[in-house]
C-alpha cells in the first residue's frame, strides 16, 4: 500500500517550511525557543552559505 501523492506533497512542504524557518528566520528576537541562540549558532555557517544575512 502506497502513501497518496497529496500526503507526500503536504509533508514535504511542511518540512521545507520548517527548514527555511530554522535556517533563514530563527534568530533571538523571533525564536520559538525564546531568547535562546542555540539553533542560530548551529545553522550559522549554513545561513551564510545559503545567502541569509544574520549580522
């Protein structure tokens, strides 16, 4: 039994949006974790490689 195509599309879209948030948007002021910079520091070099400015 295979998973229907719309389920794959929705799942892939949600994962992509989550990845874009954590790599491109998550910074201290708008972080869903409050004033915690661990996620920002973890993806910091990836942000610059992908063209997202952060400082």
